[in-house]
């Protein structure tokens, strides 16, 4: 089997991409990591000749694994969609990546299908703090609509902090910076569950706990991780959330809310260094086995 990983050039040597290559070598898979900037797309009826790599026609692989997540650009999405139309098996599709890339869109999809989520509001500038305070109580969370690894997340404990943050965003005058305001789920203060879903099944889960005095529980932000046994309710939430967003591979973040749970985020390109450390699971192997099933043949 031939496969491509689509990634940013600066991430070619990330932990995840190295693990994909290590496991591919063990399993006899011909794997290449490619960047979206390597491609040219020509819209034509010529089928597989309508895409060039480094200026020349190229033999296409059997499948593509996009690994750009929240950093997926318009051009990268165009490459993914074009390869999908040429018949490649894509994990994940361009549409599902776009759904997950926008945190507000993700939550809208989940809420419309009765998945419990934190109450969320799209911020409009200049920010009317009075409206925010009628709908939310402090503390609250402010997030950029696109971000990963815990970046672009802010904790506001009172009105002055919210006003200062809103002023800073407004002064930047960057139309690309859109933020959401989200209720703070007290029971999950500095703790959440990351569930890894592959092909409609959860393969494992870990609990993430932030450093003392910190909010972000991400492993990449210094949080500690440990294997976690899901109960049936959490498993259903995770699997259904991935399905609704359209993802074959997903990292689902679940918050504790007393005796129940809320889905906080859905990630299309989840990191798994902390996950493998916590659970001992082999994530690339799980993904390659799923590809084998979907392609209907041996690796």
C-alpha cells in the first residue's frame, strides 16, 4: 500500500509524523510526507493528470492522511478535495476538516444533534459586555475559533479582564481573528478527557490534568496524562461527535459536569504523543489497520 501524509513543512519531523513512518516501515507500507505547496491543481477532465507534484505528473497513493488540523489553509483544503474527487481514500475528508477547524461550527453541529456542550457565544466587536453578562457568569472562557494545542484560550475572571481582552482584539483590526465566549464548566477545572476515535470506534482515552494553577490540560502545555476507562455514556458521546462532524480520525475532548459530561472540542488531527505515553497504544497501527479494512485488501 502507498500512502501520503499531508503536513506543514515545519511539522514534517513532528513526533506524530515520525511515528507514522516508523510503523509504516514495520508494516511494509510505502509512506511519504508531502506539503500542500508541492502541488498544482488543474481543473480538467484529464483525471489523475489534473494534479502535479513539483511540476510533474505523479503516481497517486492509495490513501491520504491530512495532518494539518486547525492550520489547514484554503489551498491545502483544495488539494485534499481534489485528491478525494480523484478517488483517493482520505482520512479525514476536506468537509470534515473544515467542520472541525471552526470551533463554533463544530459546536453548532453538535448542539443541533442534542450533544451536550458548554454554552457558547460568538463575540461581536465592539463587544457588548452587558449582553455577555446577561447570558454568562464569571469566570468564563474566551477562545479563538481556530486553534489547537491549547493555544488561543483565555480565562476571564471578571469584567475588567474581559473588557481589556476585547479591546486588545479590536485594536488588532485583524478580520481573521474571531473569538467565542464559553461558559466555564466548574467540575472540569483544569481537567478533561481526550478520547481517540478511529473509524467509528474509540481506541482509548486519557485524562489530562493541568499544572497547578493553570487552566490548560493539554500534554503539549505541560499537563499530566494517564489512561482512563470510559463509561458507556462517554464512549457514545465521543463516537457520535466524531460521526456528526464527519471525521474518521478524531480527538474528542470531554468535560466533567457533575454526574454528566459535555463535549468541549472535536479535533481532526489530534496529537498523540501524550496519548501513546498514557495508554501504551500504537495509534499509527490502529489507523493503518482501519485503512486496510476500508480499502478491502492487505497492507
